[in-house]
C-alpha cells in the first residue's frame, strides 16, 4: 500500500516547477509586477474618483490601462517570438520605474493633473503586454511541458496575490500617507522585481529568435493572426477569454463607486478590491492541488460561476457582504486564470507560443471596451445596476459560445489532447 503513494509523491515532485533553476526568481519578478500593476490601477482609479467624482472617468482609467492588450497584443507576440524574452521583460520594467516615481512626486507636490494620468496608464498597459507575451512564454521555456500545469498554477496564484496585495497597499497607503506615497511604494516593488530577473538563466537564443531569418515581422504577424482561422481549439479558448474580460472583469474599477455607495472608507474599499486577489488565490491553489483532467471544463465553469456571483456582490449593502460575495465570485475566476495560459500554450506549436499569447492578450483586450461600456451604463443607471447587467448578458453569451464552439470542453491535461485544429 505504501508503494503507490511513494510513486505518486515522486511524480508530484517531478512535476513541480520550483525545482527548475530560475523559475522561482522569474515567478517572484512576475509577482512584483502583478503587485505593482494592480497597485497602479487602484491608486489611479482612487485618485480620479476623488478628483472628478465621475463613474465615466473612473472606468476610463481601466479602459486606458488595458487598451494596449487589445491594440498591441499581436505585435507583442511577434516580439516575444523574435527577441530575447528575458531582455524584453527587463526593458519594460526598467522603463516603467522612473515613470511611476515621477507620477508619485507630482502627486505629492499637488502637480498631478487629470490629463497626465491617462498616458501614464497607457504606458503601464504596454508593460502588461510585455509580461503577458514574453515572460509567460519564457516560463514554458524554463519548465517544459511536464511541469507546465504546476508552473501556471503558481503563475495564477502570483497574479492573484498581486490583485490582493496591490489593492491593500494602494488602499492602506493612500488612506494613511496619500496617493503619491503609494506610487513611490509601487516603484519600489517594480525595482525589486527588476533585480530578481538577474537570477533567471538565459534560454537558448535560437528558441527566442529562430524565425528572424525566415520571414519578415509582417509575415510573422500574419502567421499569428491566421491561428484564429486554422486552430479551432485556440479560437474556442480565446472566445471564452473575450467574453470573460468584456462582461466579467469590467467590474473592477466600479468597486470604487460601489464602495462609496455603501459608505466604505479608503482602506475598506482597498480591502473589498483585494478580495478579488484572495478569491483568485483560493481558486488557483485548488487547481494546483487538483490538477484537473478536464481542464477546459474547469476553465468555462470558472467564468460562469464568477458571473453568477457578481450579482450579490453588486447588490450588497454592507462592506462585509460585498467583500464575501466578491471573494466567492473570484474563486471561480481563479479556476479560469489557472488554466487559461496552459490551454493556450499547449494548443499551438512551440514556435508559435509567443504569438498565441499575443492573441490571448488581444482577447484580454476586450477588457478596456467592457470597462468603457460598464462606465457608460453606470453613468446613467449606477455602478451596481451596471455590474448586474453586464454579468447577466455575459452569462447568456457564454452559454451561446460554448454551444457553438465546444472544442474547449474536451481539452484535458495532456498537451497532445489539447491540439484541436
């Protein structure tokens, strides 16, 4: 009876990504990025809400920050396949740090203006494209297919901690020391992440740049976009991602307005927003232990569950009720996030992974459009009704998409079974 257990234990250790040199450092750098990214999103939305008291302008912060995913995802994917991925990630972090410091100093001296915050958020969004396309493809290069499920569960957990820690830092520092000090703390996090990348070994240069002498950048861009036509499995996955980001994740900037409605303090609003991270951490932790065989089914189910549970969150009348409802809703989001990148990376050939992740970032780019639409609804009907309306419409469209694009439901743990073209 002991031998099977020992075998299972060995198998789990063999699948652990943490045993791979450089993975922990890369994961930590990504964690710092996620903490900083969500901190930037919270502080910017908080500052704009305080200055303008406009649901539309608050939602526009999310629209601006997430717009590069939609507009630049495919190009970012080509960069990830053509150039050194590690250098690309280092470059985007090194460029963003002084920008965050500048915004913090301007705010501390009452010199920050509304027109300046949106270009800053656009730059942060470009950094998100680099992380999505280059760093996550680099994870696959480091750990390989056998450890990918485990690595992406860690990745999802890392992202979830970013949502939690970023919002807690933003809320607590903004409430006690001010928004400007919060931005300076974020700059410190980005600097630590930049330094952590020094412990990540370089992969074989040919893997990151093997196509440079084969075709032009334009040809590679066309090849990446053609995956939408030729790979039915990838198309099915990306459709779910598009719906989730347009209808589900657009709620996030509205947390500020819902918090105002129930009389929450800045730190309490930060705590409510942080529930997104804690819920995703819970979902990701479950996926990491469970390693589900029906990965695609879990992916779809997580989105549906999250949409259903957004309704009690949006209609809550207390800080406790809103926090608990969002925690439960985003546990389903954790299921979705922990399986998303794995499904995409194992559905395409090795030389197309960067471009596939670029297409994924474009599908995630539905988020700025969704946040804009939610903002317009909130301007007319209130944030709570806007969140309920978007979640309800998203659930209907999710059902219709799955009925007509069933490939994702059949996808399991093996990379071989994920190939549906």
